[in-house]
C-alpha cells in the first residue's frame, strides 16, 4: 500500500495553507480587537519595565506602522521560538509558560482520551454485536445520560463522592502541598495520585460519543453484503466480527479519534478549573481574564499548530487503513 | 411465534415522541410561569445559608442564603431559551451551508469546506470565551448568538456529506431534467430526504447549546444578571459547596440539564423510529 | 437420489402487522450437475428460499417448517457447528454484483484464501496462494489483480472474483442470487458463459435466482416459477419455450419482448401480489388470472405432476376445468 503522491501533496498543501491562515489570524487578533498592537503585545504598564517593552516593540516591529513589516517580524520571531513575554507571568516568556503547563495537560487529557476511546469502542462493539441485551441497553442509557450533562458536573460529582465523602483521592491540584520535600518516587506517586480523578472524570465525560459512534457504525456494517459472504464461507465468528465488521466500522471513527488527539493540547478548560489543575486550559482561561495577550496568542498558535499537524498525520495515515481513499 | 420487532418499534417510537414532548412541554411551562412556580422570588437572600433540603426549602439554600429550588426554576428560563433558540440558529445555518456545499460542487463546496475546516481548528470553547469576553455585556441575546453562530460547523459537514450522496440519486437528475430550478431541487427534493440526519443533528446541537451555555456560565462568562443552571453550578463551585457537603446545590442543576437533554433525545429518537417505520418496514428483510 | 430435496419449506418473517410466511410450502428438487432456476417477481420468496437453504437468513426470518435434504442429510436438523462444515466446502454462494459484496478493506487474494484457511487446516500460505492464483486463472483474471482491493476492479471483474471465490473448495452446490443483474449485457454474457463452462469442468449444481426470465431460459436446465411464496410451476427449458402451463408463467413470458419474433403488444400482468400476512383463500394468483374459475376462489390448487414438470393450478386438476375456462371464452 503506497500513498498516491498527488494525494499527499494536496494534504500537505492544505495543512500549510491552514497553518498560514492560523498564523495570520493570530497575528491580526490583537490588532482587530484593541487597535493598538503595541499596547497588546508590549505594554509598558503590564510589563512594568520600559526597557523590556521597548525591546519587544523592536523585536515585533511595532514601531514601524507598516503591517507587512510587523508581520515579517512576527514570523521571524516565531521562527526563533519567541512568542513574546507573558504579562501575568512576567518575566517568563510565553513559550516557557506554555511548555511548563504542557506536561500536565498531556498527562491527564491524553491519557483520558486514549482510555475513553478504547473503552468506548469496546463497549460499542459489544453493543452492536448483541443489540437489545441488558448490557447494550444499560450502555446506551448511561451514554445518553452522560451526553446530557456538562463535563464539569461529572468532575464535581466525582470530587464530592470520592474526594470529600470517601476521601479516597485528593480534591484538586496536580500534586501535594509538600511536593518539594518528597523523594523522586514520592513525587511521581503524588502526581499519579492527583491525576487519577481528573483523568477518570474526563474519560467518563467523553465516553458516550465513542460508544455511540462505533455501535452505530458496526450495526450498519453488519448489514452489508460482505458480511453475508463471510458467514456463507463459514468463517469463525471472531474473524467475521473483526476482520470484516469492526475493520470497516472503525474507519469513520478514526478521523474523530485523530481530531480529538489534535485537540488534546488545548487542554480541558472546565475540567482543569474544577480540579485546579495547571494545564493549558486553565492557562488560556486565566490569560483571557487577565488580558494577557501575548499568552493568549501563544496558546492559540500552539493549539492550532497541534491540531493541524495531527490532522495532517491522520490524513496521511488514513489511506493505509482505508484503501479506497487514495484515489480521490 | 416470532417477535414482531417492527411493530413494537412503531409503538416505542410513538411512546418516545410522546414522552419527549411531555418533558419539553414541562420545561416550557416552567420557563413561562417561573415567577408563579418558584416559591421565593429571585435573588431573595433572606434565608439562612447552607440549609439542607426541608419542607420550606425543597432543595435547601446556598451560601448566599438563596433558595436553591427557586434558583433552579428561574434558571430554567435561560437554559431552555438558549438551548432551543441557539439550537435553531445552528440548525438553520448548518442546513443552509451543508446543503449548498453538497449541492453545488467544486469551488463553492471547496471554499465553504475550507472555511469550515479553518474554523474547526480553533477550539470552539476558547473561541466562545474570547468572543464573550470582548463583548461589553453578555446578555441573553448575545449568549444565544455566540453559541448559535459558532456551533454549526460539525453539522454543516455532516449535512454536506449526506447531500453529496443524495445528489447522486436518480430523483435529483429526474427533477433537473424536468426543469426544476436548483433551489427548488434542494428545497423540495433533497431536503425531505435529509430529514433523519437533520433531526439527529438538531437534537445534538440543541443539547450542545444547553451544555455550552452551562459551560460559559460556569466560566463566569455569560449574562451576570440572569441565573441559569450553569451559574448555579459556577457559584456552587466558587463557594466550595463540596467542602460543605452541599449536594443539594450541586446535584439538581446537572439533573435538570440531563432531563432537558433527555427530552430532546427522546423526541429525536422517537421521530426517527416513526420515520423509518413509515418509510418501509420491509427494510427489515 | 437428488443432490438437494426441498419439501414443503416454510420460512416466516415478522412484520409491523404480524408474522407471515414469505415461503409457504415450497417443494422442488435439484439434481447433480443441473442448473435449476428460481424465477418470479420481487417479493415472491425466491431469494428467501435460497438463503433459507444456505442458512443465511437475516433479521427476523426463520425456517418454521418443511425439510431440506442435501445429499440425503436433513440440513434443518444440523447444529450451527455441524452446518458450518457444509459452508463453502459443499454449498457456496455468489451474490449480486454490488459495491460492497466484497470486503472493501481486504485484498482480493486474502478474500480468496480465507475460506481455504478456514476449512483446510494445516494448509500453508504458499499453497493457499497457489490455489488462489489457479482460481483467478479459471475465471480469466490476470494474477496481478490478487494484490488489488475490490474498488480497484470493475463490476464485471468483481463478479468473476466472487465466482472464483465460490469455487475455492470445489462445492457441490452453488447458490447464485442475481449474479449478473447489475451488469451491462456484454459483461453479463461473459459471466454466464463462464459459469456454464465452469459447470461443465467441475460438475457442480447451481441454484440460479433471477427475475430475468429470458436469461433464465438461456442458462437453466429446469426452472421453478414462484408466486406469493409458493411454487406455481416447475418446468424444463423445452417446456417453457414451448409454452408454459401456469397462467402466471405465461404472463411472465409475455412480458418480455422477443428480439426476433413478430411485433406484439407487450402485456404485463395487471394487479399486484397479494398480502402475505393475510393471504387469500384458494389460489393466490386468482385476482390476476385471466382464466380464473369459481373453484379458484375457494380451494387451493392441487399440485399436478407431468413428465416435464409440475404445475399448481386448477386448470390442470380436472378435465372439466379446462372446458369451463374455454367456454368462458377467456
């Protein structure tokens, strides 16, 4: 199985175009809203230092009125990994702030996404194979219920039950207060311990749609002609289910899965707030409230880049799992 | 001897439709008659704080001394209106864009989809937050508009793919040969066949709208004057309701949301079952 | 002894308005090396009969009565595990040409070999591949197509693959359900010729289902015409060409124009098939029959055997009936 070069080129071109559009949008955002980019990106008052403000203005070409020049400077700085300096976290540069929060987000959001998809798919498959059983009905009912409540409510409930009432898990934060005094193993344990509840909450909250998608897809695939053929051949039930059924049902679910992976970097805003977890979501939220424009821009760009690149990866992988796609 | 599966399906379809409509009607009534139904006026903070549920306060009081039950009743109005209206706006835009993109091929379709893909890149929640934080005051209308105008993306894609496959069916060709204008073909021929997928999406976007409103309120964006189920939760969280074991403050708003969405889901599923039944029970074979 | 003997087969479906027998007492037999056709309009039960024999019924359909004897073994009495040994090795199937009659994500070679692996334990990969290549040759397909996916083949090629697949284990009976319906006539002829050639080589029997009567007369040795879940007539090809017995068959034959004969006004059969949930008393074809007699409305027609077939019609039950019909001048 090889990828048609034309297809690959088209997907890469699209990704590049989208990335460019995202960069341009990001560049224009502070200018559109407030009108004075210097104030937005290199505010002397916010930074508290005239020298630093001037340095940034120079870096991003803000003295020059030409939009094109400013854009060129923006790109140059981007290439150097300079996203400006965060107001709220002064003197830490934006890039530093983002990188600091990234592992926490990847920890809970990535893990919960993977767990959620895996569990949801397995339940969905079982439901499609044995529709109408109590397992299927309970799974569906639970799915619909979860889909009908806000994410953060599930988080709050879990904290109330497992954190407060049962005292099994901590009620928030990424690690214990005495973190710095702990050994390396102790630190790891503390982190893991604090990560369980948020990860589980996130996993449960998104479980429903994964169950439903795969269940519906598999139900449909089971009615196709090739399933009749597989049965007529006397193939084992396992082979029929997986090689013929799930293999086909999985295809549309794959793109959704990759899309979710792309969004992982954005964190889970409400969930992070509920658990006071220092991820990118919380960071972005605070940045918006604090009018920390450099950080807002930086976060947005990082999220956009992540989504675009994961989407591109998905597009390039897809022909390997669905041989029909190559030729479009 | 054999079970009559399609027969029971028709009955359950009707049952679901009825149950769902009843639930929605219930919420509509609460929305309209909120002031009559709530035992205490809005923002009445004369009561003692942190009271557990009792005869006088069905759902207890919160940290400010407000009656939670009354809050819930008044909050219904916001959640209900936002859900329904934003859901409608989203559906209309989603269908318009989706059908147009699916019907007119090539550059119109590609351009629209490029735009959609671009907008999909930005996490919707973040966009809503930003937009909301830039608007001077987030009244009910702004909330509805913000949610409605940003949520149509997935729906447009879904409707577009369905339109694409419908477009290749014979009846479209027949209609065009008969001289029907493009708009006519889209409205009178293709649209009715899109009914199931539009319905499924309508249910989805309405429930999403209610949840989005809850999310925005929880984050402190959204109308500060209006109470909604989301604001109740936001206040509960901000005031450490967990520490006070005030489950009566935390659990009801979530359940109310669940019930509302459930009503919608019932209507959607019930409608679909009846639609499929009418379209041909023989499909079973 | 016949290869396949179906006696009084009844297959029930459930519907919104209650259960009904899509196949209601069908009897026929199929000899070794014979091509037997099942003809009839949509919904007459021909496909259901075939799937019932192959234990491939879907949804709510169930065999509720009658017997199916294959090589003198009662198939309805077999467990699923026992029947699985018959699948493909003794009874295989060719489905209608469609985009999804082959698994879209599996290569052609894997779809040819997985049946081999399932039934011939211990066969090596190399051996199975060799067999797959042989099968492709049988249907005149180039071997490089083995590495392709179904969507890379044309409709005609896909059908050839399906036929090759059906031969993988050299079965005794192949059920073919509208194998050429979705193909253009040129491709159709190629496929039909190939089927006849393969049958001559390997000697399998074919249960051929189609609504295309002229095609059926080209390929089948004998034809069973079904109506409303019952067998109206079974006749040899010669009998059919000479003029069938049952009024329904005659109506069917009249509905297809002849390429070479004189121009005649095409006559369809007015009316529509009866409701099977509450079938009419007497003969089910009565309302559409140009020769209906009074007895047709009250008594089910008996089955009468002739030298070259059977017919289920009151006209052939008694001499008097034929006189009555003639006198009525219809």
